[in-house]
């Protein structure tokens, strides 16, 4: 009997590639063999960002084409998704055959996918290969997607995923109330919602739905399905190994020069795009705060110039603006005071594990749900309110930052939550036990 050989296939966006790569490194540590499938475009991108230093490790990288042309915009997630679903499935059996031919004693024994990539589980199922999902969002997001048929049946949402009325509901008795406006598929079009419904059916083929979370963070979510298995927080490596953009590490030396707990870190993840007026308002807010800051203003995905122009009266003299940053290192730096975040799940988890208070600025999908956990359930952050024009004003940002920085209760809860979360992956911790359980299953 050979060792377990995992084929890991993420949806090719940064927020999916990262956690699956972290999980792959964890599998290797447990003595497994891992082959990781990038799209040709993604692999080229990680190579140009200098992130491709995995040759020395046990994770073997292979590629499949995503079916798009070189000049197509891959930040159009629906377009990317539909292209992958119509092009890749026919190519996967051959890839599996080729990988197996290289090492007949250690053939692929399990396929692990992230969300939007359920179809390889169907391919694996036909070939008699086991499968699992690694969910890159919160367990609560996954639980809400799993409840879609019931939500439609109960008349809470219609067949397009839209709430029939504004209300707060509970997905299961021990879960916090969820505002029906905050379901993770908010803002999706009909095509995407239909895909989501189909995707949940396909993901049933996975024997486990592994979640990058801990039982204590969102205990209620685990009562929705026995497939859920919390194995987080995934913290195997720094994320630079799978970054799509080159990280600017000069900000770390700059951070060393700043007083303890003084710096505001601002980042909206790898997909969010900000309205130009809001962008200017944020810039002027950072001037108004008069505190040291690091602001990640990401290059547009396809190397075009940044669409946003800074306000002409923006000085930014106290801060550092970078294109892409080593986020974990920044969040864990003693100079850091707070994190202005879009509340994507990876960022939320990294902030929790660094014990940093949040200022929440959700932009889309599951981020509104994450924000309600941060502000209302864990109480480790504050939300920002929009004015009558739908803009978060510089005064509002200053007011909330000032409020957050003097709130000792939030700071204390942040540190307590950090310890509780990290304890899960230590020897004997709940997530650590769950991972061993998963390993026994895989073997």
C-alpha cells in the first residue's frame, strides 16, 4: 500500500489558492504526496511574482489551461468559472493518468477541491477516487449555501437567491441571526446563483467539507451537516509561496521604525475594486488620521495601471503605499494597531490569529457575514457607516479609528480570541485532532 497521494485543485483566485497551498504543505508534513493543479495562467503569474519557490518542497505543480485567451480579464469571475467548467473537465482524466504513470506505487488516492471547482469530484467519482472539499470561506457561508433548497422551500429566498423580505433568520437553532440581505450570494446574477445551487449538489460527492476555521469560532455552523470538519487555522507557511503579485517587503523595515501599536493597516484583498470617489475619500481619511499607515493599493489584476487616482490634496506623508504586501508579517508586527479590512475569510482569520482589532469594510459576497461575526458575535471590531450618498466619509473613518484604538475591551477580546483560535492547531487541539482523523480516513 503506497502513501496517500492528494490531487489539489483550487479555483484560480488568490483567496482559494492560498488556503489550499497551506493545506497541501500540511499534508506533506503528515507524510503524504501532493500534486497541485494551477491553471497555466496562474502558474505563470506566481512565477513572475517570484512566488514559485516550491521546487524544494514536496508539492509538485502541474497545470491545465483555463480555456481563456491570454488577454481575457480573469478578474471577471463568472467568465473564468464558465470557461473552466466547459474546458477543463475533458482534460482532467488524462492528467490523472499521466500523474499515475509516473509513480505507479503511489497513485492519486484523493482529490481536494475548493469552492467553484466541484466538477473534479465527479471525474474522481467515475475513476473511483475519493474526494473532499476545502472551503476557503467560513463554515457559516458554506452552511448557508447548503441550506439554499430549504431557504427556497421556506419562502425566505426566491429561486434567484433574492430575499423575499428583509428579515433576520437562524440557519440552525444555535447559530447567530443572519440578515437575509447578507447571504454570501448577494449581488450574484442568476447564472452564478444557478451555478451555486448545482455546485452544492456536486460537492455532496466529497466525503468531507474541510473548513479553515475552528469549532469555537462558529460552533453553530457545524450542526448543519455531518460532513463539516474544522481543521483551521491553516498557518503552514507565509503566503508569498502562492502570491499572484510581487510582495513589497520594504514595508517591514519601515514598520520596525514605528512605535508599538501605532500603525493602521489597510487592505481590501485580492478582488475588491473600489469606487473612485470612495478611494479619494479613504486617501483623505488617512491624511486626517495623522497616524502611520500601510495601505495596499493592488495593481489591477492584468497589470494595467491602477484605475484609481489619488486626490490632488492627498499627502500620505505618514504612510507607506504598497502594491501587494506580506500581510501575515504585517499583522503580527508589534507596531500594528488595527486592520481596516474587507473581511474576506482569509484576512479575517489572519487578523484573528494576530490578535488585531478590526475596522470592517465589507465589499461583496461572504464579507458581510464575516463582518457580523467580527462586530456582533466575537466583538473584536467596529463597522463603518455610509452617508446618504453611499460613501464612507473621512470623518466617519477617523471617528471609528479613534474609537477602536482606545477600546480596551475590544483589544482584550482580540487577544483572547487569538489564543483560543491558535490553540486548536497545537498538539491535542480540536482542529489538530480533526486533521489526524482526516489523515486516518485518507490512509
